[in-house]
C-alpha cells in the first residue's frame, strides 16, 4: 500500500486525534544511532555530524514518521555544571549535584545556545531538518523535575515535604531552562518538543500537582503558541500520575511497559489528547527475535487502536537493539498483508501437526505450492496465484499449481511443513523461490523449466 | 507502654520526625519519633521491644503502602528519616548487645551503574527492619563485594542496577560470589530486573519492592 501522508502529517494528525492512513511510528533512537554507525556512545553524543548520520541511518532502516534528534537527559544538567560520567554504551550519568554542594541556582552558569553540548544538538537538528523535510523531528528536553534532581540530588524528595517553597523556586528555575531549550529546538526546526521527565514516576499525584504541573503546563502552552506539537514522556511506573500528566495539556503522552497501554488510552481519550508507547525495550525489542517482535508490535497496535495512537518504544532504545527487530515493527505498521499474516498465524493452534509431504511430491511433474493469506482478500496473493497459474499452463500435466490459504488448517500445516514465514510465497518442489514479490513471468518460466530439466522431463 | 509504641509506629509510618518538623502538615507541632522513642526508653521499655513493636511496625506499614502505590518515594524517605532519628536512641543498645541485628546485609549498585535511589530506599527499609546494613555505594566492583563478604561471613548480598547494560555486570558478580562463597544469599533488584533474569543468573531473591525483599529474607532465615 502506498503511503499517502508524510510522516510529519501523520504525526500531526495522530496528535490531534484525527484519522491517519496508518498508525505512525516513532522509534526512540538515542545512542542506538551510534550503534548503527559503529561509534561508542561517548563519541556519538558529542558529534553533531555523527548524530545526523546515525539518525539518518535509522530513518532509512526503520522508515519512521518521527524520530528524536538526541535522547540524552544530561545535556542541560551538564551545561549547568553537573559533572557527568561517560559510558561507551549508554548516555552519560550525572555524578555531581551542584545545588547539594552549597551552590544556589544563581551561582550556576548562565545557559545559552552555546553552552555545553547544546550546539551539538542544535546543529544535528538543522542538518536533519535539511535532509528530511517530511519527517517529524522530536527535540527532547529534560523535564523540570528530573532536571531539578540532577541539580539538587535526591534530597529534593525530602525538601518537597520539609521546604516546599524552596522546591517550587527551584522548579521555577528549571522551567526557564526548559523554555529556553524548547525555543532553541523549535528554532532549529523541530516539529515536536518532547518533555522527558522520568523522575516524576517516583512521586505521588499531590506532589505532582504541587510541583510539576505548574511549570510543565506553562511550557506546553508556550509550545502551543508557536504552533508546534508537544509530548510528555515518562519512563517507569507512573500510572498514578497519568491523569495529572494529561491535565498539563500536552498534545501527547508517551509511556513505557510499566503502565498498561489500555489504561493510558482511556485517560488520554478522556482528556482529548493522543498517546504513545509502550513496546517492551529489553525483553522483546532488545532480546527478542524478529518474530516475537512482530507479535508484540501487533498486540501493542491492537491495544493502542488507530485513533490518536503513536507506536513507540517505552523509552530510549537499548544501544545494541538488533535493527531487524525494529524493522519488524515497521513491517507490522506499514504492510497490512503481513500484519494479517502474523495475526492469522498467531491465532492458529500451536500444536498443529506438520504433515508428511512424501506423497506430495511427484517424479512426473513440478509441484508449485503458493502459500497465501487467501487470494480473494489479499491482492498480492491473488496476483501471485494468477502469475503462477499462467506460467504453468503451457506445461499441462507436467506442472501442478496448488494454493494454500493460511486461513485454513491445511494451509497452516503446509506453511509449517514448507518452512514458510511470509505470504505470499511460491514454493516449487519444496524450494522456496518467490517471497512476497510477484516475479516477472520470465523468471517463473525459467524456474519451472529448471525443475523440469532436473527431473529430465524437458 | 502500648500507647508509646503505637505513637512511635505512627510517627514512623507518616514520617513525623520531631516536634519541629513541618511534615506531615496535620501533625505539625506534635511530638515525633525522636521524642516518643526517648520517652519509651526512659519509661523503661526494653529497647528490643521499642525496635520490634514500634519502629518495625511503622516501617512495615509504610513498606506495604509503598508496594500498593499508596505512598511514593518522598513519603518513604520521610519515614526513613523519622526512623533514623529514632534509631539513634537505640544504637547504644546494639553496641551493648541488648539488641541483636537480624543479620548483615551488604548492599551496592553494581559497577558501571551510578543510580542509587532504589538502593538507598532498600538500605533504609532494611535498617528499619532490624538489619545491620553495609552500604558500599554506587559503581561497586565485584572484588569489593567479595572482600566485604570476607569480613562478614554469612552476610546477605544485595545488588542493584538501573540500566539494562549493567544488568550484565550483575550476572558477573553473582557468578563470582557463588563460585567463592556458594552459601551466600544474593538478592537483586532495580527497574529492569525481573524474576526471569534472577533465575537465569542464579541469584536467590528478586523482588520488585523493598517489602517483598524483607519478607523473602525472613522466609530464607526461617528456613535456615
């Protein structure tokens, strides 16, 4: 099926809960971009050219509708004087908290577009904007609560209870930083500003409303006034705060596998906003097989529905996530026939017997088996069956065409007996020859003739 | 006596430290865990009773509420702070032998990982539950765990990791501990860790929350 919308249009419509031609897909490529280029995380995140190439590579491989430019929640903290420890296969970690060491916010360095690695992020955005004008670029900024924790350390949790005014003042400071970052990313060409605030998963709804709601709501308002889109990401178990997150009025909320998508869908619908997530990062995307990913993506798609849902991993992709696993997600979203195939195979009984095919083969003819979803509802299946029948006709009894629809028990048994993993597929005398694509008539003819010659029938 | 112990438990449960502490707002100006613990000891209540029927009852309640998502990290930290204040009054009795710890628990975030909120929470809950806790901090090497274990035979080891990449380091540490000291109970935890993973790497205890760990430890000790 030909895409009729650009990624940008698809994301914009999905975020407004309008109809789209298919569910949009946003792989949260962070240091995984470095993995695609064979570059370690500590090098990748300091180099705008590498980031642009890594994200570009991910766009080619995964055909997403939207993609983050940089996924690193330490950029602002580092520019404000927090020490970070670099790693080869993860974003850096903050290891010092200046506000816990006696400094006050006014002692921190003034943040501008030239601070720390901010120019790297903005330059990568500009490069990607130029090369990919039709994809939705996500500018990720550290949410005010997580930034406050970076700056002040975990004492902030107790200060919330013991000195709430001080914590509010700190969040006000962090709010100014988030507004600056959002503004720079929008100037550089981002379509969506994603406010990533994972540490809010650690607090209760009353604290969320008291400390996080005011700064974040104003930030989303600012983004809306500039006619850009916003998303609120939270990783971790944050179910208690989902209604409050929606009430901050982002265009979208995105969550991870800790929170049931069904619940988020319900709350987001009630608030009239879109939602995204929550593909399992480690157990499936990183450690699963492409087949497992397909089934998981299909289930996630079924839970998310087709209104206001954006398919995405739960959080930043594990650096070494196998590309074929992410391509499996793309396949489920972009290829309706393949989706139907996976659905049918999934619902089939696993204990299907594999039939003995000894009597199926015949020394006096070539046996052409076409495995289809079923040729009446799947156009490519129909064309493949017709092409085979047409090519076989001149050989009369010497060539036999059989269609096996995987919607039947016999079809499923044949599929497993022949080792077929896709539809439509043509198998000649047990050899898988044509997968998905309808081959030119000449190629089919050649294949039939070769099989006949092998049997000395030609 | 019962009233004093109940008051201690309530103060720990709700994170009321002392008369001057502003949290929780509805207990403002009232006595806290600090004052009630002192009063209990002055009234001649056995320190072990103060620990088990006062402090531990309060920590148990907050642990259960945390598990049920009724309270979150800030509230648990306030409870732990109240408990630490009360514990200061009890420390001399630990040294004198009037109170004995349930056991020693060596805890740390595995090497390569610099996240400690979860680890700190677990350490606090363990202390409040009568364990002698040795906190090795973050980014802890395998050898440091082994060396500490040498000095504390029979101690339980707890490993924390927040990153999927450092989970692999957890595997390495468990292997080395089991090789050198096969009898050691090793508990693991952290956001990406699962029971599956625990089984795979041969660790003994996994729990998604501190309360589960405390219960599992009690069961293991009982089994011993």
